[in-house]
């Protein structure tokens, strides 16, 4: 089995009646991991899923810092997001010039992320899995031209999970203890978690364009 060399290998060569994939630039990498992930969530998920994911990502970052793990990377955060997305995501890391260094996914039913061969990546892309390419300068999403225009959804195993566990509450407690006066970020996070708690998270959300 071969490896993916360039992002275009996900779909090329196109058949005579096939349209090229659609794409959307998410952000510059200089915006930082947190801002890029937030932009992706806001651009590709429905409102209720956004609330749940933003709270989950915040807890994930707090847990990494608490446990002394390595700094956040685009790849790790996107794979964390992939694990909570119905159908997962294709996460590609590219170097200057466009050569692909790695292709991974992490689906909800899998215990950990896994690397993909060229054939596996092409098959997932053909079945409408969104690919997120991170190069040294920008983060770009690609999806099959035939993919229905609708927001991504949470994986079914996460539909009933609300941001009410003690770990998320601990994030707020730790941040609140730093200063008697909550910062704007703390207040925003509290509002997100409160909204996530109250959300019923039905399996079918109102559809809206992803781009």
C-alpha cells in the first residue's frame, strides 16, 4: 500500500464527469491552535454542537496543562475533534511545497488515532469525510464536490454527553480561584458550559450551509 504524497492525491485524477473538490481556508497558522480550532468549529458545526465542542476543547486543554503534557499542536487538537465528529475527519500535515508528511484520522469507535494509507484516505474522502490540511502557513478544509451542504454533527456516542462532568467544573473553579473577579474569558466559558448543559442535543439538527 502506498502513502499520500500531495493533498490532490485525495481526489486526483478526476473522472470525465467529476467536479474538483470544494475548499475553505480556515485561518492562518499564525493565529494559533486555539483560534484556528475555534474558527473550524464555528464554520462547520451547528450551534448546539459548537457549544458542546468549545466546552470539551477547553477541558481538554486544561487537562493537558494539568498533566504536564506537551504543548498543543494543530494535529493533536484536530484529531481530538475528529474523535467527536460523526464520520471523523482526515487530518493532513503538509510541509512547504505541499508534500504530505502524515495522514491520520480518529473515529468515535476507535481507541486512538491511526495513520492512513493513500487508498484508505482516498476512500474516506470519496465517502464525504472532510479533510483538514495544515501546512506551515495556513489551515484549509477540503471536501468532495458531491458532499451535501450541511453542518458536521457530533458522533452518536457523544450526543448524550453534556459538559456537566466534574472535570469541566474544575476548569472553572481553578480559573475563578486565580482572581476574585472573573475574567471575560471565564465568563464566556461559563456561558458556553451552561448552554451545553441545557442543550438537549437531538440527533437531527437544523441544516445550514457549512461554507
